[in-house]
C-alpha cells in the first residue's frame, strides 16, 4: 500500500513538471515557433483551435520602443505613379492606395467607376473626377495628392494638375518577360487562334500578320478595353510613359529616330525620381521607402494578378534567347528604355548607405512574417489579433493587425470610389464633359 502511494506521488510530480515545462515553452519560445511546420504535423486538427493554441505568436503586446533610427526626413505624400501595363503595378497598388487611404489623401480617380484615366489615350480633363470637397467632408483637401491609376504620362498636364512637390515614380520590366506576361494576360493565343504548342514563338515568327489581325476591327468585340489600331506588344512600356509612337491616329511617332528617343529618355530621367524594376522588386521597394521617408509597414504588399506560365517554362533556354533577340527587332524602343534605367537603377543603389542589401534581406523576412500572419492560417479578419514586428536599425517597430490584413485583401480602387461617392454625393457635381472615347 505504501509503495502505491509513493508511485502515485511520483506520477503527480512528473505530471506537474511536464505542465511547468509546457508553460515555460509557451512563455519563452512561442514567438519563435514555426507555425506552418506544426500545422502540417497536426493534419486534421481544428484550425480555430490551432490559432488559439498559437495565440502568443500572434498577440505580442504593442510595445513602446525608443526609436532606433533618427528620422531626418519628412514623409512625402504627393506622388504620381505611372503604371506600365503588366509590370507588377497592381501589386504595387496594394502599397500606394493603402498609403493614401490611411492618411485620407486625395486621389485622381477615373470618372464614374472606370478603371483607367483615359488609358491608352492621353489623359484629358474629362477622364477624372474633381477633388473631394463637400459639406460632408470638411477636412478633405481641395487639391490632389496622388495619381496612381492607369494614365499615359503627360509632363505638362500632370505638373499642372498636381502639387509642385509631387514625386514621379514608375516601374518597368525586362521586355521579353513583359511580352510573355502581356501575351498570357490578354489571351492573345486564344484571340488570334494560335494552335501551335509554342504560341509565343509562332506569334513572333509571324509578328506583323498577327499584329494586323489583333489591331483590326474584326475582333474588336473580343478585345477587353483595347481600341482598334493599338498594339499591346510593340513598345507598350514606352507608350505608357508618354513617348509619341503614332497612337492615337494623327499623333507623330519618334520610334525610328534614335536621337529623339535618347532625348526623351533623358527627359524621363530628369522627371522621374525613381524607375523601379520588377526583377528586383524588393530592392525597388527599399529605394522607394528611403526616397519617400516611409516605413516598413507602408511598403508591405500583397501579390496581385500573378500567373504561372507552365507551357512557357517548358521551352528551352536557348529557344527563349532566340525569341528574345527576335522580339527586340519589333520592340527595340522598350529594350533601349530598359537598358538605360537598369543602369541608372544600380547607380542609385551604389550611392545608398547604411547597409542597403542588409535592409533588403531584413525587409524580406519582415514581409514574410506579415504575409504568414495575414494568410497562412486563413484567419478570421473580424478577430482582434495583432502581430508585433520589432524595431531594427532601419525602422521602428510596428503592429500589424487583422484590420491591416483586411486592407491588403480588398479591392482598394473600389473602396476609393465608394469613399468618394459617400463624401461628395450631390453636393459637388462635376461640370466637366464626359469623354467620348472608348476605354475602361
């Protein structure tokens, strides 16, 4: 009997020690826990129970830390972002629209609920709504702060429209990869009835024939938002940046004039404070953050309109190289554009200080943690959860809540239109003539 009592006491002590060890683990090591690994090992476990079990990981307290960096610049809020079609621009918009929304800034919005500010035509006064100004919103500013929707760059027009301290930014990508993305996104293979397995190769081999078919009125009803006589694959990035290339009809083209092309590029270099590169997206974001005096939280992004091109990936590297060289003959101006700003991009980075590449690596880790917090567990956005990102030598610590996650997930352009309509209503009607051109 005495042995049984002793055994019982030992079992109780053992259980107590196990409980204490578990509590100590939860207290000190939960934040370092890798949630995805544990989720995989507990297949079939209730997701809600798992989220509660990892509560410490998500709910680090909002600490008030002393600033680890001395902020010597002032946040810039006025900017124009020229969206070069199919250059990760919607992904960037999850940053730029959120920045303006959270600060109640004024956007240049397309009329009605359209998507574009006249694109692919040059922007006109009838393409956008007046600034927010109404009795319902007395704090709203009377001018514009931000232009980010699809618009063709127009130096004179935009400088007149925007404040004098406006910063101009854009993003471009390697032309051949840009072709692949454009080709797939706008479904050119289907529209042009290309049946060959290597549709891009077939398209480039018979480029002029397929271009004339695509730009014709015969398939105009099948093209989404693209007018007749407009090319999606011939110097599209340069067109978005305002270079005269013969569209719309009657506009001059300087595409075959090397001196005029170089002169225009030099003008862009003077006008744009930053030309980012899709291939170096995180490096671009850190340059943007430093230039605009923004925070890490400001540049958290969500990937949008990302496609996988399995059939393209099966093509050999040698074939891709040949196609790249062939495409250069039709798209030479965009190649010149990319080569120039690829060089200036790295020159900007070479002038950076304070551990630029270390900051890039650190931000990648921060971004990974935030995206895992927002989407890794299919979290309920209505729950009150917070991820605390500790301070670093480049940025103060910040909280990222499920409300912030919600901002990343929703259509921010639709939210901008809704906010504008709710605040202006009938008090501030536009007297501008509506555009008669066909665009989205």
